[in-house]
C-alpha cells in the first residue's frame, strides 16, 4: 500500500512540474487583467502603447483598457511610429483623436517628446505597455524615461506592464555612451545591447537617479510570469507584432543589433527598402558569391550566410542592383551580435573598397557616432578598417553588469 502512495505522489509531482513548465508565459498585461486591474482599480489612466501592446489573443491593450469597468481610460500616448504604428522611422507624429475610442492621442514623437503637465492633468496613473527589443538605440526606452520623468514631476503614478526582452536577459554587449554623448538614441549609461526587460530598465533608471534632477517616479512594475533570462522570444510562445515597420518578425529583432549601426550610413546596405530589413549586408554591384565566401572564411559562431542579389524598392539604393549576403543567426551560438557588422564590413571593404560607406556617405558619420555614442569607435575602425581594432573598445564595464543585476526581476 505504501508503495502505491509513493507512486501516486511521484506521478502527481511529475504532473504538477509538467504543468508549471507547460503553463503559458504571462506578460504584465496578462497579469494585470487576471487581477481585474487591481493595481489601477478606480484610477483615471493614461496609456502609452503602440501595436505591440496586445494580449496572447492579439487583443489591443487600448481596447482592453477602454472596455474595463475597473478603470477609466482618459487618454492615449504614442511613441515613434505612432499609436497605431502607421508612421515611418523618424516621421514627426501629430496629436490626434483615436478613431476607435474617440480618446485624445498625445504624440511623444512630434513637437515634444515628453508628456506635458497639461497632458497629465487629472491622471492618477500613466501606464507603459510597449514591446522593446533590448537595444539602446531603439527610441522606446527614451520615451519610457521621459514619461517617467514627467510623471514624477506631476505626482502621477507610473506603471510598466512588463514584456520579454526578445534577445534574452543574458546577452549584454558594447560600451556605455562616452561622456557628453547621450541623446534620444543613447539616453542612459547602458550598453548597446542591455540585457534587461523594459520593467527592469525602468527600475534601473528610477533607482539610479538618472531622471532629470535625480527625480524618482512612483513606479510600479507588473512583472511577467514564466519568463527566464535564458529565454529568447522564439521560446516564449507569444505572438510577435511588428515593433516598428522594419522589425516585422521576432528574428528581425536579433538582426537589428547585428547590422543596424552600419545601416545608419547606408540603409539599403542592410536591406532597408527591400523585403529583408536588417537581414543582409550588401552594396551596389558587389559580387555576392565572393563576399559570401569571405564571410564563411571568418567562421563566425552561430552565423550562416548565403549570397543574394536584390534591387531595393525605396531608400537610398532604390533601383540599383545590390549583391551581398543574407544573414542567418543561431542566437545560442553567436558571441556578439553587435560586433558582427564590423566584421562583415571589414570583409566588404577589403573586397571592394570603392563601396566603403564611411567614404561614400560622410554626411551620415554624425548619425553613426550618435548611435554608437562614442566617436572613438569609428576612429578606431577607420585606422585599418579592422574589426579587431574595435573589439577592445566594445566591452561592457563590470560596474554596469553588477548594478543592473540588482534590479533583475527574473532569474
């Protein structure tokens, strides 16, 4: 009889363990809804979101909030690309009225990028629900910080509904911005690939005193359930909604840090204007087969390429035939996503120096430096067009890693 009970207990333990493992990941939005909006009960709320604010059934956070009887949704706020994601990169977005809810939409990427006191008047809480991609130059984290700052200045609670870092929580790459080099695409002293969820990043910013004047917001993070630091987006079971027009798939979020810095010099070189944004490294009239063989010879862990020819439909290379490589990544094996572009660019320049984008597009060098947030990187690379000269500079200080670890919400 005792052995029967032991067997039943073991079976139940295995069943429960399996159930826990199989339980679907819950985002901060999912958990807020599951509690009937307990953290926001009876509050007047403003919502910062975009098309990525959805639940597992792809229902919009805007619609979920508007339908709730537990809160009063008063106003909406949109980041770069707009509340509904219908604006291109860099486009100024005007204030508007949302046709679905008839609520005012305050643009945070137009005439101003920080919510004003007038925008926040009457609100009890400002909620942030946007899928970030884990890279410093993606402007949503600058919007996050400025909104937290405005909330702190105006006595409004700030609530972050957490979502996964699609690159996982273990990958950290690149230096911090150089002294005096912060900007909207490098807003805080964090590395290029920061390894944090947006909720963790909000906590780090708040507790480190990085808001203007050392302000601290009344911050609440609604954490996920079921996310672990080793998890990349493809393991979450969540649907991917394009986080911006040129990040159509979760895989593109990993390609963004692998090519995006070079893309500041010449967007068409990385597939902007074609069907593979951030997914290629190419140049007009380049011999694709020779270039593919040069990349393969580097034996870069986790990187596979194939030769490709294409003609961009728009962007700076529109109408010109490009040759290059399409890039395939195994994230579990790639050592540094962000160094890949320097390694591939070195091979490209050695094969065809006449297509060197640093020489062809000098008007873009300031933007390149702004994205990297340290001109010393470009200077080092240009000495010999060697990625090896960048690598010693492309390290993350242990002080940042230690500081960030204090605000981890997940193991």
